[in-house]
C-alpha cells in the first residue's frame, strides 16, 4: 500500500521539531491535502496541536506501548485515508528507552520505512552543522535520512553557508530554513506545551506558523520526498479485530480543559470492544445519568482546582457512582481529582472528590518521568494480581497520607534498583499516576469494558 509519509526528527529535544512539524501540517492542509498527523512516543500535548493544524485526529506511534505490529497497524488504519502523513518524532532522532533504541524516532521510522527530515538548531553554527548531519546519516545506514530543515537561522548569508556545507559534505538536500521569531513559539508550562484546550488564539497562531514555513521551506520538496516512500509494511497480528463488538456499556469520559490526556487509538479500541464513550466535564454540569463506568484521564486539574471544587453536582455524581460499585478508572490527574484535596503550586488547598484517602501536593520539582513496568498488587477492574502492564509516568505531585495496603501497583523503571508503589485500588475503583495506552494493553481494555458491562447487567436485574 503506497502511503506517502515523512518523519520530522530532531538532533535533540528543544530544536523546534514540534513547531516545524505543526507548521508543516497546517501549511500542507491549507494547500488542500488531507494530512494525517502522528506523534512518536507517549506525549499527550503535542498531538493536540497536530490535530488542530491538520484537521484530523493525531495518533501516537509508541513502539514501547504498541510493539512493532501495533505501530504498523495504528499507522496504516489512519494513514489510509490521507494524502500525506507527517510524523513528529520524540527527543533526538536516536533517543529511546534508557540507552537503547526502543521507542525512538529512528525505530518507528524503520518500522514504517519512512523517509526522515532532520531539524537542526543552527544558532552559532556554520560548517559544524555538516559534521552533525553526516554523523546522524552515518549512525544508522538503514535509516533514510533524506532532508534537513534549518531552524533559528540568523540571516540569508548564514543560511547559504549552512546549506552549502551540508549539501556538499553529505549529499542531503536542505529543504529550507526558519529564522528567529516569537510568532513561531508555542506556549509552555511545567509539563511542556500549553494544552490546546487552553489556547484561545490557536487558529491565528497556526495560520502565522503556516505562512512562515511556506516562506522558508519547500513544501513541494517535502511532498516529493514523502511520495518516494516504499509500500507501507503491514502488521502480521492485529489489535483491532475485523468486527467490532455490539455496544454493551456506557462509559463516561471526562474531557475538558482540566482532563484531556487520552490516546485516540486507545479510546477507539474501547469503542471497538463495546464501549459507548460519553463525554462529560468536571468543570460544569453533572455526571451523565445511566453510566456503567467512568474513565478520568490525566491533565492539569491543579490549574483548575477551584472550578472543579465548586462543581459539587459532578463531584456528588462521582461519589454516588463509586458508592454503587460503578467501575472507575483514573490516571494521574484523575487520581488527583479522586483524592481528598490538592495543594496547588501557590500553596492553596482545594477540596477534591474525597473518594481516595490522602491528599495531593504539587511539587516544585518533577516527581517522575519515563516508561515503567507495573505489576498489579491485587485483582482490579483492569487486571488480576501479578499482571505486568507497560506504562508511562510524568507528574509534579505526590499523593500523601494513603494507606499502603491499598496500593495498586509496584512500578519498576529500567536502570532503577527495586520497585516503588503507586496508586490506589479498592473494589471497582483503580487510580494511579501510571498512564497506559489501551491499544497497547488490549487485555486490560477488554477487562475494563467487561467490568462496566457486568455492572450494567447487575443494575438491570437488581431488585
């Protein structure tokens, strides 16, 4: 299957690859092309910008979560309806899990046989830029490094010197450049970029970015390189079966400015397995009636703590659902919501749902970041005790005062000695800092939908 595709990679984090990738997606979409955006790795925020730029939902391609076949399947099922796919990498091109290659942009590019464009921060560089590009080209001969985009170029003369040095020394074409300018900068916060749900002038920003990238970068050259990709490799084993299950459970999905960290393919797998996903908000309105389960993902509840604490109708609905035994699954920000209270970065304490014993405190320094393997400490709505689940964590808070006997998991990170407890599990509720990708955990996804379906059945026949 011929699926034009290109990977936008960086020499390291911070070179501007998200800005370049997002601007390219918007610029290509404005030409009339159907652009399918992808993001390598577990990031939640960048995909929001990609979705807004391309007008199509961004998908995460994470080899740690999905495996080789999963990456190929998630790519093919979304790219098939597009004219071109633009895949933004993660960190530097060759940076993976620990010191290895797993989960890296390079690994995903190889799995998809996708051409790679390297974004280079050219500040204070001349011929040394050629040495850097040559090193990235030579490091992995299997990778098709086919173009370079120069970012933060000082002048036309600077651009000319860089281009000549790179093309003469490496044979790799320079597709264009971007200069300095605040109009191309995406807003940031403690977990990275500001989520698109909170960015009021996003449409204007994206239009400006598209205009700037068209001025300095050859879209025609990029489209041509994407079109030279060989037929896309097909997965041997599928996560999504041929036929979707009939709807068997209504699951509430808390989706608003405070909670929006979800993997699109994971949500679609829940639907494929029989879940009817019902959007709801922690900031206004009540919990929808007749739910059979609730999924509260990650986000920034600490930034909206006052508004959440004032929405008593929603809080009471969640409390009543938990009291009735409704299955509830919460990740990171969702666990903060379920705790007794959260103390924000300014030291202000805000009451939360009070379902999990203990309170959350925001920290000045990052508490955890990276891939982990979780071992279930007890039977839950997701998995039986002893199950191993791949996950990811990234948080600036800690849950204090909780009974250790209720911990949900033991987390083990590569390179760390021993394991550490995480989360809360009791009855039909499980919450943790651990983020999982349901498309990478289809067994757990099926268990969750099954638990919600069983709750629906029990309510139907309860005297």
